[in-house]
């Protein structure tokens, strides 16, 4: 059995930056808080928690110290609340999320009703919604009835969506007959490269493993795309969830990982899978 790893997979710049900023602040020995998990990967959250990073769900749970704004960003209202409490802020918002927030605000200022194609429950989308007076979040073509018929629409997209999905939803909006729409491509190139690389690989393997947090939007998108082209695709958090039956009789196995999956999770998975293959260990 041959194990092939996607050419582009694992940590992106935004995630690397958030972890390195967290480590720098923690090294100063001050209390550091993250509103929600710093990244959608339990292994990294646990590692940083051991160094002192506290994950909370609300600002009122923070008494003193520094708040690390994770790569998904925060709404201006939340930033103002943190400042009002006299807490320090370390901003790890990814530059591409900042770009999306800026574009959405510019569209609103120019008189467009902003439409965000994405998941309304995702923190990145919530941070963008929080920058605007009015907006609509559309997950798929089925949500179009939410859109105001008589307005001109300014369309952006959650950074980690696929180009395919973005295009499909924009196409559906056009077919609805809106007279004026302006579309700005706010997709993340890093996520796009991981998706293209995963799709290319999954088409040429017998079984595909996508590694990463189950609540990681970009990892879920990778798994969803791979499943389209290879039904034998499995989204696992790490090696512990591996089931040997999935590779029984398979000749070529593909592995990819989301932008929030550390390299050691990928390396551990590949090396242990190769060892299982050589029958050196039992699983
Ligand atoms: S996936 Fe893209 S948008 Fe998200 S943190 Fe990474 S670089 Fe930024």
C-alpha cells in the first residue's frame, strides 16, 4: 500500500501567526484569554492551555489580562467592550479576514446590501456581520428568499468556502433576477490551494483521509470536496480515530489536512499508517 500526502496541506499563515502571537504573550507570564478556541484544533488548544491560555466564551468571564483576538476576528462591538474593561488586546485576526471585513464595510458605505456567502454560525462570518448595520448571510441557494428584492447587492464570501460553492450561489442569485449585484472575491488563496491539491489527490487514490478538527470550517470543506470525487473519504481528527478496516485491500491511500492541523498530526498519521502497513504494529 502506498501513502500519498497532498502537496499543499496543514497550517496556513493566519494560523501560524495566531499561535506564535499566543506563545509570545504567554511567555511574558501574563493571564491570556481567547474568546472561543484559538484555532479549531483540540491538540493545539490543549497544548496552549498547558502554557496558560484560557479559553472563554464571553467577555464578562475575563477579569484582567490580555485578550488574544483569534484569526477569525471579532466584531467592533466586542473590541470596544474589551477595551472598556481595561483589558489589553493582541490582535491575531488574519489579514484576509481583515480584508473581508474592510470590503464588506466599503460595500455597505457605497449603498449595497451586503450578502455574505458562508455559515452564519462561524466566528469569522459573525465578525463580518458585526462590522455592518445590515447584512444577509446565505449558506446555499436555498437561502435566497432572505434577500431583499429591491436592493442592490454587494456579495462577499467566507474566506474558507470553495470557489465552486461561491460560484454556484452567485449563479443562483443572478438567476433570481436581481438587477444590480457587485461580487468581490474574498476567498483565501491558502484555503483554495489546499482544496485544489486535495481534489487532485483524492481522484487518484482508493481511500482519502482528511485530518483536522471536526469544527474546523476549512477542514470540513476539504472533506466535503473530496467526498464529491471519492466517496471513500474520511474526516478524522488524528491517528487515534483511524480504523484499519478502512484501508483493507487498498493500494493507494491519500492524506490531506486542514489549515489548522499541525504538521505533527499529519506526520504521526502517515508514519503510523506506513508502520501498520508494514505490519510492525497492530491497530
Ligand atoms: S485559512 Fe486563510 S483566511 Fe483562514 S486563517 Fe488561514 S490564511 Fe487566514
